[in-house]
C-alpha cells in the first residue's frame, strides 16, 4: 500500500512538473518525449488534480487559463485512449453532448457562410447573420455549466479547473459580441470578420473537446446519481416563472442599521404563523410573495460570504438556480471579476463603505446593480444584499403622470 501511495504521489508530482514546464515555455513535443509514459496513462482526473494543486501552490488561474489548450494538447494521447462514459436521454450529460452537437452545426454554418462571403457573394452576409443568431446556444450551454454543474463540482474539490473554464467562457462571450457587432454593419469588413470568427470557432471547438475529455468524465466520476437528478431538476427550473408559494423555511430577517435603535417587534394578534418584524408581522408565504413580485432581483449573501437566498422574479436579469445556495459568492463570478467582488466584501466588512453601485448595457436593457452592507443593531456586519433592476424604461420617463391610464396593463 505504501508503495502505491508513493507511486501515486510521484505521478502527481510529475504531472505538476509537466504543467510548470509548459508554463515556463517548454514545447508540447519536448514534454511528450520527456514524459511519454506518464502522459499516455493520464486521465481527466489526473489533469484536474494536478491543475488544482499548482493553483493552490500559487500559479494564477489566469495563467492556467492562457495555456489550458496546450495542457490538453500535451495529454491528448492519454485522453483519447479513455473510453467514453455512457449517458442516457434525460441525463444532463446527454443534454450537454446534444447541445455540443448543435453548437458544432452552428460553427459549421458560420464557416460555410464565411467561405461564401470570401467568394464575393453579397447574400452570404445575410446567411452569416442568420447563422450568428444561433450563437446564444453557446452562451446558454456555458450558463448551465457555471450556474448548475460547477457548484456541485466545487463541493467535491473540483474548483480550480472550473474557474479556468469560466474564464475561457467569458473570452468566448466577448468574441461572440464582437462578431455580432461586426455583422451589424451593412457591409461588414471581411478581414475583421475572418479574424474574429477564426478565433471564435477554434476556442469553442477546443472547449467542446475539454468538456468531452475532461469535464464530463470527471463529473461522472465525482457526482452521485442523486446529485445528477438534482442538477436535471434545477435545469428544468432555471427559466424564471411566475412567482409561486414558497417551498422553503422562512429566511432570517435583516436587522435595522446600527444608527437606528431596533424597536420591539409588532406582532399581529391572531395571525397564525406570522413572523414578528420591526413594523408589522408577515407569514413566510407573504414575505416570499413580496420579494418575488418586487420589480428588482434580490440576492442575499451572509457574513461568511455564502449565498443564502435569491428572489425568483418573473423577469430576472441574471440567472439564479437553487444550486448556488450555500455556494461561496466568489465562485459565482468569473475569474476576471472576482477581485472586484472581493474588494466590495472587504470594504463592507471593514466599514469603509456601505454600498457599491454599477450599471451596464445589455442589449435593450440598462441594468442597475447595487450592493448594500447589512449591519445589525450593534454595527456588526451580517451580510450583503445585491439588488438588480432593468431601468431602461425608467430612464426614458418624461413629464408627469398623475392619473390612472385607461390602457390595459402590459
């Protein structure tokens, strides 16, 4: 047994050495020659474990992300020799593979239409725009991984590789936006479209390979049937629906700010199940109805930086799924923005600030995002409240409206 442990430890050290040498500039071919036997027997779990450890030892996630394609290239022979895990219709992995087939067809259509444009056929631009209109399937596919699959993998210690993938997802999202912006011109610049589309197709195809050879096998190895069932159920519920009665226990109520003494709760006599609040009493159902009917999205992160609640409004701006409950909030953001989130939390905890505001354009939406530090009556930090709202219509208001319009509600 001790010999087995020593061999396993030595193997992991060699895999980490391969990754470090790759990042130091050594070529893929030379590494294959130097570590041929190790590479041929490498599994997806081995790569994930080695990447996770070099990240823990100080190699930045951003550096792993830059060369993750070369990681796959180094270990490709070993990965190709592994049998494909079985999946059945209804299983999230089956859906992932089916989506990748669709994505592959979208990429093929884009390349074919670009070839037509290169031949000087003007109608090819309309075909290219039509093909590009199907690219949201790529974004939806990545959203599923980030919001549903990654939270479960993080609980198994598969954290570093998921952060790397998320960073690549964001790069691909940026390339999609860039392509769509170029195609918005009446006569797009052919060279610019060629350059963007070449990188986009390459990056998406490489991500599909990483999913097939690393992410999916590792996920099937780590997650139980019950966890896959939970992921499948959450995938069905990911699309926001009309608010319903709550299916959970009442959530803790935030206290009033330190500057305002907390009055004694006013409890309504005779109201069964009412929760006494500072200025009234409400049942858990009423609290849930209020939060889910607000024209804003609310997310609560506790003092331990773990997500504890989100309101599921009908027109939620950013997707939230039950899988994020209990998830560290830093893992709910791509690597490119983690430092911003950490800075906000640090400022809230130290008392340097009480709120932080951001606003971004998302197509027709103008999204206003606000973060508020929650403190109890003694001034102790108790968590952060995120409030998000599409204020595009509000920004367009003019004049006054003092009477009820006879028009039917939207």
